[in-house]
């Protein structure tokens, strides 16, 4: 079994999550980042892991 990280997919998901998430929060607290890792097996999405982090400046 061969697993690899689909960077294009996870970049797309992270960007979508980062764009959509601040709308559900106060705009002043928009310093949140999603890291999405998508594991694919034979070009099928097996697992998608999104890690939510709050960035403190």
C-alpha cells in the first residue's frame, strides 16, 4: 500500500477553510489557520485531516 500526501488538494482545502472560517467568527479574531492533509490511495481520497490552529501575534 502506497500513501502520499496530495499537496494540491490539501492546499485547496486549506485555502477554502481559511477563506470560509472567519465568516463564522468575529472578524477581529480572524487569525486562525487550517492545515489540511489529504491522504490518497490509488487516486481516491482515503482520509482528510484538518488541523485547526490559532495563530498568536
